[in-house]
């Protein structure tokens, strides 16, 4: 089941889902229909560009350590290490 945004048609919803799957490494490539739709749909091209940039930004940042208690912070050891 594909969730649609307000004012979005089914082709847009499918394209956005396919793009998300490709960026997450869950699909090899979008099919021809999706690629064709993205070429002709301004909203989906913008979505693809913004999501790709956001994904690159997230992946470029180092994960910050997560502390579980005050004693972890004072010994400077993140949880799990």
C-alpha cells in the first residue's frame, strides 16, 4: 500500500516510494515508468533532489555517542563500548 500526500496522484506516490527504496539501498533502481515519471514531474524531481541531498548529509555526519547514565558521561564511554 502506498500512502499519498495531499494533491498527489498515484504515479507520484509510487515514484516517491521507489526513490526512497533506492536511496535506502532496498532496491537496485527505479523501473522505467518511475524514471519516466520523474523526468516529467516537477514535484517528483524536486523531491528526488531534496531527498538525495538530505540522505548524503545524514550519511556524511558521524554518529554521536549515546549516553545512558551520568556515570557513562563522567567516564566518557558511550553506551555499548
